[in-house]
C-alpha cells in the first residue's frame, strides 16, 4: 500500500482512519490521526467539573482526519493574541466535548516499530490553547518519533474549585493524566514505545510538565520531561480557590448555603452562560494541593525532593517579559521608553504592601539604575518580568532536580528538534554534530542556543537570582524586624 494512502489503525477501542501529511524537506511524511478521544465527553452535570472517565470503544471505522473542537475558551481573545504574535493557527469551534488528542507517526516506520513517544502539552495560561494550533508532523518526520498533542479542560471548566470534595479542582491536570494513561495503553498501535514517553510543553504547558513531575498519579506514565518557559514555582496559578468560586457563584445566581448545592448549580449551567461568565469576569484559578493531584505544595515537594526522578530538561528565552509587557503592562507609547515612576507603580502589583516601598526601590535600582534613561527603564522592567515569572522559577526547578519561517529559523528548529529527539531516545540531549549540552550541576553549567552559535556558560542570571532569592528577602526580614522593635 502506498505510504500516502489514507492509513487505518486498529486498536482494542476500535479502528481509526487517518490521513497522510507531507513534510517540507523530507521524502516521506507522516500519518496523522486527529481528534482521537482519550476520555468520555465531560458533558452534563455528572461529568462536568469532574475527573475524566476512560473513553468507551466504538463500532466501525472512526474518521480521524479532522481537528478536534477546542476546549471552552474565549475565542476572540485567542485570535487577538495570535494576531498580536503574528502567528497563524488552525482555530476550531469550542465545545465541552474536547478531550481528544492528535497523533503523528512516521509513515515509513517498520511494522513492529517501537519509536520514542513525545507528548506535547500546549500553553495558554490555562485559559487558552488547543491541539489544532500545533502540528507534530515535522518533529515526527525529522526525528523518527511518534508525537502526541493533547487537549485538556481550561479556565472555569478546568480549574474552578470549592476547595472541598464537592468540586475538588485540578480537573485540567487530571485530563493530562488521563491522556497519558491512554498513551500507555494504546500508543503501541501507532508505532510508539510506551516505555519511552517524553512529555514536553511551553508556558502553561511547561508548568504542567513540571507539576506532573510532582504528582504521584503520574508515576510510570512518562520517562523524560521537558519544560519550556514555564515551571512549577509560578504566578500562573493562585493558592486560594474561593474568590473565583464565589465570583462564579454570585454572577451565575448559583450562590447557596452550601458548597455542595452551589457546585451542583454551576454544573447545571448551559455552556453559553459559562462562556459569558468567563469572558466578563477575569479570574485567577488555583492549584489545589493536599488532594487529588498533589499531596503538598510545589515548594514543599521541591524542598523535600519528592519528585519523579526522570531525566528533565528546562529552559527560558531571552526577553521572556517582552510579550507580557506589550500585552498587559505597557503604558501608551511604551516603545519609546517608560518613566521610572510608572515602573515603580507597576511593581506595586507584585509587592502591594505599603511597607514594601524600600523593597520596590531596591528592585528598581537593580534593574533600571538611576531611572533617567526611559529606554533602560522599559528594558529593565521587561527583564524583571521575565526573571520573576520565568527565569527564577526555571532555575529553582533545575536546582530541585510557526508556519513559514526563515532559513535561520529552520536551522534553529532542527537544532532544537535534534536535542529533543536525542533526549527522548536516550535521556541525554547530546549527539553527533551538536554542541555538548552539559548536565546541570554544582557549576551551574547551561547551554545558550541560537541559530548561529551554541555556547556553554555558568550561573544563568546568577546576580539577579541572588538578589531576588537571598539579598532582598533578607532585607525585607531586617526591615520587618526593625519595624517590630520600633513598636
């Protein structure tokens, strides 16, 4: 049978008909199976905001040639974000019935192949994103791996919680666990090795990867992990679920005398109401610890070194804060520079206590200097955003364990795919033709990568790390002690 013929796969759940996708620069493309269900549709009062249930089988041959519907999210905002980022993506309609995954497997794989498996977890602040936005074709074809792209419930439907047994939360993370269980049981049908699974993700997907490394539920479900621009110690998720829960209860008219009755009411709302509530009421959802996903907080688990001991890679980009600045923090005409007073005002969002005035000034001095240079003020605040939200969490984690692109971009793509592919196969990113990526250790070696050069350095942002994690906390403690003695 020609490789380009529509392929069929037989599993114990039923048969799937996929499609052939060509890949630029490769003689042979991949077989893609899109919209494969890994759990029962989480619809209706019994399954909404509840842990996912195993998928049931089907009769006949299921069509797997179309992208799945996206999990419920604010599509207009998603489109605006993509436009601002100059990124093209396949945007489908939204639905609560969204627990599907896409599989990309080399079309020329041997019949009994046992290829490394790479499971991608998308980002989007736990509120946006979909499998349709990411094609695994190039990675599968170039690195001879099976790529799986999963979806999970987002926003209100993925992370709303009462803080008790009536709506325990972490549903989006439990969806990820269920998808990984499906991979363990069925990926061999697609030429993948269930004993050689790498999970990887970016932003909220990177945070997810880092959290899965801390969950006992994930043990044995993967064997390597890569977290890109996002790790567990993060501001992405809050710690107190009740403010968001009470907000939803009030605006939906579901507020009742008990969390049980309120939860039952929310579970019975129609999807349009849920979409409207989420759109009109921005809220931060929480990571619930001590229950169904994590036994303790990430900081406790890191401190006690209670994590899955699998090979782990993490990394950040230069200027991580630039996108956040332009989208959420920037004043008018920010590209021309920022006044130091404006930067100081925005620092109050992170350090709101009036008693922290001296702390804010110390941070400002470290990142912007005298404050007379408006461009330096802008760049310093951009760097601070990236350090606080991405770089420092990545270092802490390491210490604990696009469409058409330029030739240069393609070269960087292939370098990164080679590192990832080697890591998925062997547990080490290193291989022939690549600059050696040293193991992170006492010397704090790291590899700086761009399309032209890859160089090994030591102590990533060491001075800023010391300031933000040691000097400033000590100064704050001294100031608090001083205030205490004054009374």
